[in-house]
């Protein structure tokens, strides 16, 4: 079972609230680590989280609003 887009944005928002811009560094390191270990599914998750964190931190998206991804 996957997570809904709104759940992913909420998780990104929580990470950004807790860690600020450092959350992007954590996500970026997770991508590199997971790729190096050959765990591509987890790397893909953290890459998506990195993109969503960028949206949240730069205020391009309001995680509390209804979000639709096309």
C-alpha cells in the first residue's frame, strides 16, 4: 500500500518543521546512501521526499491544502 500525495507532503512538512533546511541535506544523503547500497526503491522514496521538501521549504506548496499531482 502506497502513501497518498497529501501524506507525503505532510511527512515532508513535518520533517521541514522539525529540521528546517537541514531536512533536505538528510534526504539527499539518504538518496546517495540507498543508491550506493543498491536499495533503489528506498532511494526513490527519499528522492521524492527531497523534491517535496524543496516545495515545502520554498513555500511553493501549502501542505495543509488539498494537493493534486498530475
